[in-house]
C-alpha cells in the first residue's frame, strides 16, 4: 500500500542538479535548502545513486547524519540500475544497466548508508535493463520489503509492456517518467492510462523540460510553447512555470511533478500556486503549441 504522504504531496523535490551536476551546493547550502523545503511542507526528495557521479546521496546524507530532526521528517526516493563510467566507480568499464538481484540489493544497502537512513520510502529501478528477469527483481523486492529496508517500490522510464510484466510479478506503486508540456509521450503511449488502471502514482521528471524554455530559445517548439504559456500566465497573473505545472495537474492520474530547481524561491512560488487549474481549452492550447497542429 502506497505511503499516503506521497499521494498527498503536491511536489517532490529533485536532487539531481543540487550537487556536482548543477548548483554545487556546499553542505551548509544543502542543510538550508532541506530545512526550507521541510518548513514549507515539502518533505519528499528524489535521488538516484548516480547523481553527481555517485556523490549526491552522500552529500545530502551528511546533513541527515548530523540532523536527526531532519532525518525523521524527510521521505526519500532513490533509484538504481544504471552503471555509469566514472572515476568514482573504477570497476565500470562501459555504461550499462544492471537489474540483477545482487545489484539491486547491493544498491539499496549502499544508498541507505550514503543517505544515513535505515529505510527508503520509495525505491525505483532507474531504467529498464533489457536483460532483466522479473523473477529475480520480484525476489529482490520481496527480500528488501521483508527486511524493512524499502516501503514502496516502482520503476522509471519503463515501457507499458515492461511495466505490465514486472507488475504481474511484484506490485509496483510508482512510475517515474519524463512528462511535461514539452514532452507529451506519456499522455499518448499508454503510460498514464496504465497508472490510472493500476492506481500507480506517476511522478514527472523534468516538468519544465530541463529549464531551457525559460531562457532565450531558438528552438521553435519551445518558443511556441513559451508564447502560449505566456498568454495564460498573463491571464492568471502568474509565471510560465506555474502554467506548465498546472498543465500536469490537469490529468486525472494525479501526476506529481519533481521540481528540479535549486532555488527555494521557485519552490515557494510553485507551492503557493499549487491549486491553479487550467480549463480544457487552455490545456489543449498548450498541447497544440507543442505539437504544432490542431488535434484531429
Ligand atoms: N528518472 C529519471 O530518469 C530522471 C531523469 C532526470 C531527472 N530526474 C529527477 O527529476 C528531477 C527534476 O528534473 P529536472 O532537473 O530536469 O527538472 P526541470 O525542473 O525541468 O529543470 C530544472 C532546471 O530548470 C531550471 N528551472 C527550474 N524552474 C525554473 C524557473 N521557474 N525559472 C527558471 N529556471 C528554472 C533550474 O535552474 P535553477 O536551479 O536555477 O532554478 C534547472 O536548471 C531531478 O532533480 C531528478 O530528481 C529523474
């Protein structure tokens, strides 16, 4: 049964760009940022073992290790399955995927140690391993749950058939995929239908398509979407960012955006406008701006 805290949260806070892959947070900056998110009521953070070339979990965890109060308040998602080639993992000679039972279990142990927690609230398989065996994955999940090391399990970036296969072996609660007004695949490829069908929570990575839309953009799709979102932003007296989040909110599957910003003011703005709703016509205006054509 999915943790009700996750279902209720308007946003998850992403950590991918907080460390060496982005904002280069110091330990003090992490602490301030986590404190400010928690004060706001946003207590769920999204990690992956690979972020910062395998350094972000430990940098974030260093705060939790010295702040027992924060450690108790936060909920954490992390992921495994990608083997990055980096000096931090000299044994990895080639970028590849590994969802073997041994790798899943070792990854959970490693993430728990790095994060300074005894249990992971959500544990996800980061990408489908083309050689994955659902029997083995189910065994790993069963063992981890029985040991009290993970509460909910799910996947990320799986096709609908890969999801269906694994879900028939072991119950999955979350599917983390790229969803935004710029990246519409999940609306059309059955991913969100499947989430509704199985009462799985869809969490959306890159809800702003990685952020390029906010700058000067020569990309015609981004430019069209930005122009359409600006019209609505003016109408609702808000920012383009809040219109793009409202776009996700319109879908009945209950998409939870994972905010990728390192700026607390941007998180506060999103939190303040969490009830902004678009009409269907406004939603389709954004859809049409991205696709460049009227629906059939
Ligand atoms: N499962 C997966 O395969 C996967 C893949 C990618 C990401 N993720 C997860 O999803 C999270 C979010 O992804 P993302 O970082 O690509 O999300 P995003 O929010 O689409 O992009 C974040 C980027 O946009 C900028 N930005 C965000 N809000 C802005 C605003 N209102 N105005 C101007 N710039 C803004 C941020 O810069 P500032 O910091 O300056 O605001 C940052 O550079 C990650 O942290 C990670 O946890 C998962």
